C-alpha cells in the first residue's frame, strides 16, 4: 500500500514537471509595448522614434534581433536611418540587412524586405508605394529562460523627397533564427504608429486616408506602367451604382501639345477590382501614342459613365485629377 | 646460441621493415597517378538568336500579366535577337524603345546585357539570367525604363 502511494507520487511529480516544461516551451513571445513617434515633422528633418519591446524566451536562446520599418519608398530609409538599443543584455546598434540575404523561414528564398512585405503588406496605409526596411543588431544576444526588455532608439530622416506626406509608419521586431515564421506569429509582433504629417511642397500624398483616386507607382515617368484607381465607396458621387466607368484623360507634352483620349472605348474602361472599386493600368507613351521625340509631363483625368454625362474629378467635383510625371 | 637467436630475430625485423617501407613507397607511387576525369572542353558562347516573347512580367514585384492584356499589351510584345542586333515588335515599357545592337559583358558567362538603340545617346544595361525551365532556355531581364525605383522583371521564352 505504501509502495503504491510512493509510485503514484513519483508519477504525479513526473507529469507535473512535464506539464510545466511544455507550458514553458509554448510561452515564448515577443511584444512591442509602445512606439513613441512625433506627429509632425518638416520634410528632410531627422525624427526620433522610440520602440519599447519585451523578448520572453524559454531555454537558452542566442539570436540577433531584427527591426523592420515600413515607410514610403521615396524616403530611402535604408540610407537615412540609424538605430541603437539599450537592454539588460547590453547596448548596441543595428545595421541594414543586405538585400542579398535570404530571410529565415522564407520558403521561396525571399530576402528580409520581401518577406516582411509578403506577410504584412502596407499595413493600414492606402497607397501601395511603400517598402519594409530591415535592420539587425550587429551582435547576437543570449537570454536563458527570461523576459528581456529592450528599448530601440530610431533616428530617421523623413520626407527626403521634399513632398507633403501623411503616412502611418510600421514597426516589426523578430529574431534572425525564426524570422516571420508562419506558425509562430507571437515571435514577430508588428505595430503601426499614428499618422505622421510631413510638411513639404506639392500636393499632399496621403497614405493615411482613402482617396477617390490613387495612382501606383506614386513616382513614375511616361515610360512606366501607371495604375489609376477609382474608389466609388468613399463618398456619394455622380457615378454611384455605375459599373461601366471610363477614364477621360488629356496628356500634356514637353513640346506644348495636348492629346486627349476621352472616347468610351474598351482601352479606356476601368476594370472592377472589388465591389464599387475600379482600376485601369496604362502605358502613357503607348496610350496617347506620342512620338519618340515627345515626352509627357502630366495627365489631367476624370472618370465618366458610358454616356460621358456624369463626371467625377478631384474632391468629387468635375475638376480633373492631375498626375505629374517625375521621379523625385 | 642465445646470441645467434638474437641476431636472427634482428635480421627478421630488418626484413619486415624493408618490406613495409617498400609497400608504403609502392602505395605512394600509385597514389601519385593522376586521373584525367575532367574533359578539356570550353564553356559554350550563349546563343540567344531567335524571337522571344514574355512569359512572366512584374513591376515592383506585382504581377503584370494578371492585368487585362487590353491594358498592358504584353502578350503582343516580342524581341528578336540576331547576331548582335535586336528588333522590337509592339513596344511596351522596356529597357529600350527602338531597335539596335546588344552585347554581353562576357559571351560565355554573361551576367548582364547592354542594349544600344540606334541613334540613342546612352546605352542601357540590364542584368541577364539564362535559366533552363522545362528543358528550354528562358531569358530574365531586370531593368528600370522610367524612374529608377520602379523595377521591372520580364522573363522571355523563345517562340521561334
């Protein structure tokens, strides 16, 4: 009887230990506690963002920590950012990860920037002209079954393109061994900051709010494919309920010519991409049939119905949207 | 008697040592023989003569072929290479927009290809990848015809 009790106690201790061990193993988690970032800046200013994170690890882990930042491509954040960190495991800096390096857990050999882009897209932003820029600690950090707090100080020059911009920057942390593993999203937390307003020149490029019409890529020349979208869900427009929507556009060339394509023909018809959302992709040089010596500098455009009577332009008026071709 | 026995034993050891050294020398000599397993052949010059059409196209990583062809016109575009010259049909955004000449950085191991359109002031260089897919060669070119942050990647297959 005494022996049987002893056996039961031994088994109990064994199972409890096993259970605790399993619990410990499944308890690995990284958390972004907060992002502190200014709400406004001038184009070309250096701003400081502070990222506060905790790295809860089980067993002994030795890894480099990776921080990815989502920003407009034209800001060239990879060349304009420095990141340092402080933690109980030491202080240090992060450097840009080369594009040639394949990301951990990337099944198709993607690099870190592409892996982040594929998993997270452009977050809550509305204009698809952004990139994830990955940085990592220069040394590995070791933690043994503990919860390590780290504070990253990110200094970045914003709006180097000099343009008026409002954008929600994104931040992700992970480690270089697990990366953005499909099965463990608790190891790659992501957080988006509130809208950052950057004061520069020109028309506002508003990543934060939906717009009636968005162009992609944002920066292009007349020899690039250009996608122009029309979102008929934001506000009640003259084209409400219409399914056949056409673009009516005039190209302005460097030699002072105006070329208008405004017929209700197939090549001007927008394709439906979602309910009441439409898009057209065109190659301006081919679409307006310009000569080799001509360059298109800008396009004015509105959206119309099949009859051409209903017109929607900028701010739900009949004033055309303006698309300027430049790279800066 | 004891001395004789010791002498005999020493001679026996010497013989064995000699045989061991001979065997080792023989092994060493044999091991020095060189086998000419690698044929003395030269890498062929990459031949891309023929007409090629687009089989895959991306702009900044987004697929262009999923868009209606009525918008992109990519299906009609093709390029014909013939002994250092190229001609374009049904132009689309491409590294060059008129016919001209091309040259590889290295005809045997090309990593990039330079296009020089007739009459153009500048040459245009693209990275060149020449993989084999389903037993047939493909050409993949990466370039920026407009703004340099807009990256196009076209893959071509030979049509004749």
